[in-house]
C-alpha cells in the first residue's frame, strides 16, 4: 500500500500555492500592521506635550484599530489554512479507503 505517490498532487508542493484572495489578505495584513504602527506613533507625538503617560495611552488607543484589523485578517488566513488542510486530509482518507476496498476485493 502506498499512500504518498508522486501522482498525488498534494505531495509535490501544490499545497503551497496561494489563491488571489490569500495574496490580497497578506497584503492587507501588512497594511494593517503599518496602520497600527503609524497610528500609535502619530498619536504619541501629538499628545507628547501633554505628558508622557497621556501620550502613551493615546498611542495605545491609536493602534487599536490597526490591531483589530490584524486580528481579523489573521483569522481569515487561518481559515484558508484550515480549509487547505481539510482538503488534504480528505484526499488522504479517500486514498486509504480506496486502498482498503481494493485489498478487501483481492482477499475475497
């Protein structure tokens, strides 16, 4: 019984291919990190004349929207990876079932 053949399209690196949606999500993830960083830095320097502690709190508040976007986009990335892994496991289980069925037919 051989479950990992060269004909298996999941074993030749095809699972590393990314869809257009995943590429866009990765780009937006970088933009969300930049938004979080720029929001924090901008509000820190804006509120620095009012005191360091207030500027620090403002920078945390300024980065919240960007960090929320980062979390949302990371969840989307995880869903794509989960879907890809479920497809791979389904393919392996179907291959195992076919091999078992073929071996039972040969035994009878």
